[in-house]
C-alpha cells in the first residue's frame, strides 16, 4: 500500500509540474505574440534584416493599439501591397513607404519610415490613413492617425531627410496639433541656435517650391531640439 501511495504522489507531482510548465509556455507564447504580422513581407525584396522587420511589426502594432478599435489586437495578419512598395536612399537614410491592408478590419493604412545608416529607425514609423482612392474598402472609415490632407499630396515621400550645409541632419514629418490640424514638423538638433532653425526652415520651403507647391500654404514648425543625430 505504501509503495502505491508513493507512486501516486509522484505521478500527481509530475502531472502538476507538467501542467505548470504548459501554463507558463502558453502565457509566454501569448505575451510574445506581436499585435500584427506582416504576412507577406518575405515575398518583397525589402532589404531589411529580420530584426528590422520584427521591430517594424512591433512599431506598427503599437501605433494601431493606441486607437480604441485595435487596443486588444494580437497576431493580426497584415498584407503589404507589393505594387505600392517603395524604397529609395537619401543621404544615408533608406526611405520606405507602402500600403498595408488589414482584411479582418477592412482597413488600409499607409506606412512610411526611414532606416538610418544601419542604426535602426531614425523616427518611429508613421501609420496614417491613405487617400480614399487607395482604400481597399472605401466604405470603411479609417481609424488611426487623422486622414491625410494637403501635406500628403507631396510627390516626395514623408518623412523627408536632408543635411544642412553645416552637416546638421534634418528630418521632416507630418504631425497633428491638439485640434487635429496637420503641419510639417522640422526636427534638427539646434540646441536653441535660431540660425540653424531658420536655415532648416528655409531649406524646407525651398523643397516645397521644388515640388511646385507654395510654402505659405503649409504650416511649418521648427521646435527647439538638442540631441544626437544620424551620421
């Protein structure tokens, strides 16, 4: 009887340990799952490393989760439209832009970002609503960053990167103020030097004119900023 009881206790202990390991494994798998998976990214010649793709999926997922409709998403499959994928290099930064469809939500988003000199993302990727004609399901309201407006009509891609004659690195992105108004945010490490800030603004205005647009039609903000920069 004693031996049988010991065997029973051992079996119970083994089963309890197995159940505990299984529970821990399941919890770990669930917590490690990303909000979204770029399901067909391996079919596109992105030139990105596996780590960069992994980081991109996390960035995009977290951006979507900031909205109430997507706050609980886990493992959602997102499809990149191959025909929309664009990649180009500008002053040591590789610029990317593509349309991403979330069929489960009948939603489409435009994703744009830059990778600086193999050092990862210079700015967090921008996940924005595309033009209505680009929506896979135009009857669906876009839930995300506010719908693109005249800033998004630029033929050149945003974010836009360049260097001043002084060597200062400048990045231009489309942002929104508290009232939902879109503006061009010009970030340059000026540390309060108005000469650098004015030079960056002047170059952005010159860039806008080169695209046959009128700079006065756009609000341009050059905030004070002092930090390291891509080199």
